[in-house]
C-alpha cells in the first residue's frame, strides 16, 4: 500500500455481465466459527491451500498455519523479523509458504519456509530506498510476481520462476508510466492476482485514479485501464481477482472517508479492458480484502474491512451483511471452507449452505 496508507486495511466483486445462470440458486452464509484469537495481534492476509491447510500473516513478524481445517492453528514468529508486518502470504503446501513484509527500503522482504514454519529463509530484500512492496501472487508452484509502489514515476515489479528462491526486476521500459504517487494498498495481500499460466492483473491507487495493470506474458508487456472505483491520494483499489479469463472484480474505496459509502467495487466481463460499478456493499469506507467462492452455483464474492464482512451471490450486484467485527483478509477454497482474519488475532472459519 502507499506508505500513507492502510495503517492496516480492501473489497471486491465480480462481473455481473458474464455471470452464468444459476442451476441450483444462490447459497447463504452459515454462522461463523471462531478458531483463534490473540490480544495485540493483527492478522492481515490469509491463503487457503486446501480444505485442511491454510496460512495467515500478520504483525510482529508473525504467521499462523493449520493442517486440520482450522481446528488447531500454530502461531509463530519469523526469527529476526519481529519488527516487521507481514501483509501477504502464499502457501504451496502444508510445509511450504512465502511471507511478504512491507516497508520502505530493506523492510520490504520475502521469506520462505519448507518445513512448516520451523525455520524461514530470506529470499528477497528490497534494495531500492523508495520502493514499498504491497502484495504477491503465483501462477503455479514456481512462477510468481510481486508489486511495489512506483518510484520516480515507474512501477517496481519483480518476478520469480523458482518458487521465490530468486527474484528479477521487470524491465521498467515495459511498464506504463505511473501517476504521481501511484501504488497500491497492502491491506490483505490481494492487490495482484494471477490466472492461468501467464496472466496477471494489479489494482492501483493513491495516484488520483483507480487503475488496473494487466500482463498476458508474465510481465514482459503491460496494458493499463481505468476503473470507476473512487480515486484520490488515499483511495483506489486494494483487492482484485478473476474467476475466469474474462470475469473479474476490483475492490477498494477511500481510506480518508471510513464512515462513508463510496464507489468501492467494479466488475469486468472482458478481461479487464473495461469496468463498471457494481452494487454497494454493506461496508462503509474502503474494502480491505475480497475473494471469490470457488464452486458456488452463482458468482459469489466475500468482502472484508474493519466494519465487518459482506457477501454477494449475484456477481456483486447486491450484498448482505455477515459480520460486524474487524476483519482484513479473506480466502475461500470451496463453498464449504473459507477463512477471514483480522484484529485481536482473530481467525474465523466461514462456509456457505443451500
């Protein structure tokens, strides 16, 4: 997130235009199941690997892992990183995962574990004093991408093809020029999303306009489009996701107006070439995190922010409230299994029923 930003904050949705007809009708959300809490800890990002395995990332250099669907969560601290905030996590399995920390200069780092968190190895440490990394995602177990706020009018993007062991900078000449101050929001680790084996989208903000960068060749070339999401110095996109190559959503809003309802979700049905406003969620202010529900009979999205949890079962057209507690990140692996994470070390399991 831009350094002014999200002192801890995203939303999202999807494209109603291309929504497939529902065979069995929409689902409803079950009451949440609290699985973990811890005073003084903020969990910011969560990534579900399977119905049994999930990883979470948070403040104080801490992470959490479950291998039994969340019945038990093990919380640990990365050695030498207790002053860092981990704003993104990507799990590969029950033993392997990456954590991304935020901050200008050397505080932006990526660590990897291959033994379930018993030890972590520093794989990337930013050496650009003004860069500030916000988020990362992977196409597969090897190829991934990470995004930083712009420096001197150019975005800073790195890629890996060996599971995050080594990283290379994308040629700045291949990237669109950044707007003054443009970057993104490290609110839930979802400001970049990948699809297939080579496509990625990045949602931006803090540059006066909320824009989307897209590549179809793992970062070699890019195009940029504007969205109708609120723009401004502390506004823009915090979360973006696609359920297929054409239909996706972007979510965000304005950090400066946490009590107001602003244009916070947009959808596309042409791969991000054009965007339309979706319906208004039940959450005021900026959406911090949002996620598709894979396998739902209708296009279903769940969004989170400090005022609660909201969900849509019609591709973002209409929304219902599911919680009023403070949540930052969300991820689902199926309609039956998803997690939201937030303040007070809160990890809550979510599911949908017919």
